[in-house]
């Protein structure tokens, strides 16, 4: 049995499509990074909900598109909760002139990359993260 990748909504109505294909893609990303996947929860939410999570747990007062929490107790498994603001993703898709679906998948894999140990604090780390995102988006069928 494959590890659970679950999708939830908080404070919004959002229907995520292509669940089976997306789960297979995310498991492939983890496998290609030579890791094993535990439970992975995606929580699609509003800006307000994510702002509250950001302030409560990280003491940040800024809007963001994603917050990732590592919940793994086993160093051999990646597991976590990935909160994604659907409003931020929609806005960023317009700003970056890409489809909403592509931007959503970019943010989804971004969260997985954080759980895999990648950071984006410095310009160099951001460059590496973007290259990884692009490479894995191409596996999902999104081309630049």
C-alpha cells in the first residue's frame, strides 16, 4: 500500500483535480530524491487562514503562498503538512503569467522540496530550489 497523500480544505471551497496523477507524481519526486514518503497532508486554504497559521506558529505577519511543517519522527521518512493559500496561488499565477494549475503544482512540489531538506533563504538556495521545481514540473507535464 502506498503512503497516504491527503488533501483538505480550510476556510475555502476548492476542488482539487487529478488526484491520482498528482499523488503518483509526488511519490516519484520523493523517490528520485532517494527518500521514502510517510504521510503527506495538503491543506488548501484562504489567505486569512494561512496568515493566522503564519502568525501563530512562525510569528510572521506577512502573506505567503505556502507554509510547510515537517511532522516526521523517522529520519528515513519525509512527512508533513503543507498549507497552501489558493488566493495567493491564483494571484501569483497572474503575476508570473502561468496557469493556475501550473503554479499550484509548483507550490506543491516546493513544499515537498522543503521536507526533503532544500531551503530558499539565500539567492543561491533559491536558484537551486527553482531548478528542482522546474525539473519536477517537467515530469508532471508542465514545460516552461
